[in-house]
C-alpha cells in the first residue's frame, strides 16, 4: 500500500482513553509525538464500540456484582476521538491543527495527528491507504457497537464449529462403523513390523552430497518398512538416512558420502527400527491417527512410551507412512482419502488429481551451459525450476547464472533459487543486488545465520523461503514459526523425512497457508515409494489450501509446483511399478498423477534386486548360572541376545526392584553390533541366594557391593574370555562403577556406562543416616509386604518424572512379580549406599573409560555426575584433556532418574557411540567356546562357574 511502510497498532477505545488521562500521562505526547523524531509515522486503529461492555458477554459477568463490573471492567466511552486529535495538533473535519513541540534542548518541530472516521470496509481500506500516503501519525476510528460485534463473532464461531463437525463426521463415515461402535477409538492392532535395507542406483550424485570427481556410480541407501495389521492388511513406509554410497572407477567397494539433509546415519536408524520392532507388536492404533492434529505424537507417547521427538525424523516419517498406508489398505481407501475424506467442489477436486512438479537443477557449468539445461527442462514441460546456488566462489557468478537463465527461458517460468545457508549476510546481499530484476519466486535460506533472514528480506526486497530453518524447528513448531510471519517470507519447504513425518509436515503447512505463504513438499532423494506418498500429501495440502481460502473468504490461490523433481535421479527403484510423473497431454505440464501414485502404494511390490538384506528376528535366550562365592553361592538368571561369536560383549545391571528384563528392548536395539547380556542381580527376579549346601540363605549377612562384584566377575569369566563393557543403572550403576575403579576387576572391564549412579556418600554422618534409613525400609518391606512398600517407594521426589510416564503402572506391575521379599529386603539393607565405601578418591586414578548418563530433570544426579567428572579431571596421572576423554557426560532430555525407561532412544544412541569410541583391548578377545554357543540354543541351560 504505497512505497512507505507504516507500523499499525489496533487499540480498544478504553485503552486509548486510559492512556490520555492525566494520571497516566499523555499517550500521544509520550508514545507518539516525542518519538516521532526517531521512527516512521504510526497509524493507530481505534475500535469505538460506544459503550463496550465486552466483559458482560463473558461467563465471569454472571457471578460478578454490577458495582464491581462498573468499577473495574467498564470504561466510560463518552469521548470524541476527533476532538482528542485536534487537542493534540491534529485535524478535525477539513481544518488541520498544528502544535509546536520542543524536543530536546533547542529543537522545535511541528507535530500533526490526522483523524479519519470510518464505518464500512471500503472506508477502512481507503483510510488505510490515506494513512500510508500521509507523512504523519494517523488515528483511524472504526465506528462500531457491541451488539454488531457480538452477532458477527457468534456467526463466525458457528461457521467454524459447523465446519469442524462436518469434517469429523466425514472422517468417521469413512471408517468401519462396527469398529467404532464396539471398540471406541480402537481401529485394529499391529501384528508386526519388519524392515529391509535397500540400495538403489542413482543417475547422478544428490545436489547436497559432495563426492570425488572420479566417482562413477552412485547409490541411495535406506530401509523399507513393512507394517502388518492383525487383519492381514499391509502398509509400506520408507526410512532414509543421511548417507549416499558411491564407487570409483566402477569398483565394487563402496564409500559413504553424507547428505546434509539428515543427521542420523544407517546404524542410528537401524537401532531405532530394532527397538520399534520389539515395542510395537500388539499395539492398538486408532482411526484418529489420520487426523494429523497431534494424534501421532499422542499415540507414540501413550502407546509406545517414547517421547515423540526422541524418534529420528526419518524413522518417524517412515513409521507414519507405513501406518497410514496400512489403515488405507484396511479401509479400501487411498492415502489422500483418509487424510482428507471431505467432499470438495468439482473445480478443486479436478485440480487435486494431479500435482505439478518443480524441476531441480544443479549450477555446475558456465552460465550459458546451465541456461541451456534450464531451457531443456522448460521444453520438457516444467513450469518451475529450482537452481542450486552458493556453490561458486563469488555470489556474482551465481547471479550471472540466474540472469542467463531468465534471459533464456523468459518470464513465464517460475524460477527459484536455493543457497542452503551457504552465504554470509554480506554475500547474500551482494547476490540479491544482482538478481532483483530477475523475478525470482523466492530464494531458499540465503544466509547462514537464522537471525539475518528477515533482515535480508527487508534490505533486498527479495522473497525468501524457509528450508533448513523448518528442518530444525524442534518440539514446539508453531511457537518457533511465529517469528517468521514476516510478509517477505513467502514459502516454507517441507521435507517430511526431515521435519519428522506427515503430522509435523501438515502442522507446518497449515501454519504457512493460514499466513498466506506457499507450502511446498520436497523430497530428500528417496525412492518412488516415498515420492508416491508425498504426491498424496501434496494433493492433501492443495485441498487444505483451498479450504482455508474458502473459510477466510479469499480467492483460490494457484496450485503449487512441489519439489519432487528428484525422481529424475532414480536409475532404479525399490518398487516394480514405475512412478508416473510425465507431461499432461491436456495442460502440457510435467505433473504427477494422484491416482497412479495411489496404485503404487496399494499394490506395492518390492524389487528384491534392490534389497541388500532383510531384518532377521533375534531370539532372547534365558538360562541360569550358578556362581560360587565366599560362604554362599548365587543361582543367577541370565538373558542373552546377539551373536555369541561377537567380541563386543555388553553386560547390563538393573537397579533395585528391577530385573534383567528391564533391558530387553535396549538390548534388542544394539544386539546387531554387540552380544548383549542382562542379569537378574542377587535377590531379584529369577536369581536366588544359596548357601554351600544348596539351601536358600536369606538371613546370613554375607552380601555387600564387594561380594556382588565378585560374583559378577566370576560370571564374566564364565561367559567370555575377553573384556566386557558394563552398563548399570542406579544400584547396578554403583556396582559397575565399583568394578571399573577397583584394580582386582579392571582386567575384565573395557568400559562402564553409569546411568544415574553415584560413587557413594562423602561423609560418615550422611552414610550412617542413610544406613539407618535403608534398614528401616528393609524391615518395612518384610513387615508390610511388597505392595505397600512399592507404593511408598515410588511416591518419592526422585520418581516424579517416572510417575508421569504412560507406562508407569506397567513398570510397577512388573516390580510386584518378585517372589522372594526376604532377599529383596536383605539386598536393600546390605547394598545400602550407607554401607558402601565411597569411591571419590578412586576417581582421580580412573583409567577405565566412563560414560555418565543422567536425566535432564534429575537435578541431584546431574550434580553428582558433574562432580565425578571434575574429580576425574583432578587426577594426577594424565593431562586434563586426556582425563576429560576418559569420562563423558550425556544428558537425556525429557526424563528423570530412570532415563533408560523414560526416554530409551537417546540412551541407545549414546551407548553405541560410547561402544564405538572404546579403544580395542590390548589382548585380542578370543571367540566364545563353541560348546557354550551350542548350549545357548536351549532355554533353561544351567552351568556352574567356579
């Protein structure tokens, strides 16, 4: 509206009048006039309801006396806004009033306030236009009344409520009525989730990968998910990683080139898939999931027990894709139909059948060479082209390419640029000054610093699109997106596998469309399976855009050309059915068929030539070992998973009241690269404390942390000839730390992971107090039973976060399965931290690598972990830098003391990275005894360790 941008403020008349009262100072003089020397003119929009009483419409008015309402909520509006303006140097009618005002010591300026009164939309539009042209402060008074406003708002609320009800009914009508009647929101159960690793050949390296010029072959690696429902219906999903493999000189050996699109690698991804395979079986899914209104996040948290944002974005995207496709298969609908079941106008329905595609073009070559490539794409039928920029030494060179392309293809083609945050602000400004007349639709991420984006928009006038900024939007996307509502940001680029799935993509798209911005779906070089799903998603976004335009009484916006041009990179595909993206005979444009993409998803057949390997389910073996110690023996219950010939052996130790079964899900996740063993510690689960004659001994006080460590040391000798890595939690962490710091055990310890563990209490008084407290708890356990004890135990502040976990009741139920209460009570007393010899001095001489894992909300153990690391760094044997390498701290977000139960996925990633970083033992581990390997094939195998 004119060449001058003017800030606007909208005020209720009561606020304006209050600002004009003598007690509050002069609103115009303090807020408007004096600051006039330091800002652009301001337009103030005042809604004058002539009596207001807006609070009388609120529920609180019914329970509040009239006197209180009059005194504190109602404001007298018997004020002339026009006269107020004239009193402060304004104009009333056709007469302008100019008042001199002294600003500073010797400066005299003349100040004006223009008053404009309006009653209709047309008059308001004209007044806003006048205020933009006038080089002065303006007050626009909108004449209204409370009754008219109330009627209008009731109408709008009724309209939106009816629309929401229609949408919900249309959604429910698409699903099986019997399921809804008999199972509430329950639709079906998941029977299983399998996966396969694929590798497909590409025609060229992805534009975001950097490879050697001698490279001859390029491959994209990822996983195909196969999710089966109990009714036999199957849905396919795809999980991509950040890696592209390639070979040089046609040799078979492959190398890895990381894409900048994803942070997670193939190993990261597979560990989460192995974890999900374990926890997802038998989980109920609801017909609410396709609503994409937080339904998936809620399901992941409440049904799987995983904080939604702990799942890698690519894994969550593949999981959502598989579930949605499975639901669509069960209901006999397309993916688009379950996302958008509502009927639409014929015009909108017709244009939603095909999705326009934006071509992707790298900028390698001279400006003329790149321009010829762009011209060929236009002749092929593309209506939009995105060019990768910021790959050259000088931004002026990139600008020259843009100029040449525009010159070659003319003005009818939509031209986009993508800098991938590779420019400094100064370089981006330099580029912008050269292409301001090239009619760019937008430039993606022109600057490396997020805070410079809006500054770039205002300085250059170029429209900007968000891409990497959207990728890192975090757990509160709407809150983080709110700062990018600036009109210069015209589009958001949404990669579902990077933003974390269909639900997050839909949330971002809805925000963009409500802001009048383009929502562009973009691929990250996935296979035709994902591209087919993204075509359905793109069509859904087009329908949503049309719906928003209708609700807001806006003209229907043109269809968006979506960023799915990466299909041109596919030399082979994971599906037998080729993806149909071609030239529409009617429009002459390159488009994707929504119907054809639906058929690929419904009749998906995996091309086995692209499958590197299938996931094979690993069985957990349980057996018992008898370990003799001084004065007693222990019959230990052991759980094992992973190849027995693997040298990397990890032993897991649970906390008080737990069992080795607490670790099964984590063990399954990492068993692909390690032999994982968990133990029911003495007195817990299936383990038993016995005397030399085989009778249970629950009274003799022979147990201590030293004694239990000795038992475990003998056990480790029995299960492997080499070293092991210990992973302990709470009580188990104290045992693991004791073994890692005690010289008589360290010959078998490669490293130790301490989850919420402590080296002990530092002073005698604290130890005596804790010893008495634990003895009292022990007696309470025996006298009152396990149920009351557990209720009291988990009511403490330490477990506040765990109590909020959706699987807390399930965890408590598992704790009630202990049969030997006497042994539990004995362990609680004998292994009390009050009886443990403190290990703080030992930390200074630590030579065993340690990983300290703590929950974000566990303030006590966060402090202890930091103190432990500081103590290690004070050690005299090594330099500070090398001491820091021996001990690292990982803080797990969104959880408390029981980090491995509350938020297991970050724990799994931290474990593998720690295992990978451990130095190899100086003495190579021998392979396990073949006879022992054979014995593991039978459940309940017993062996005695002397």
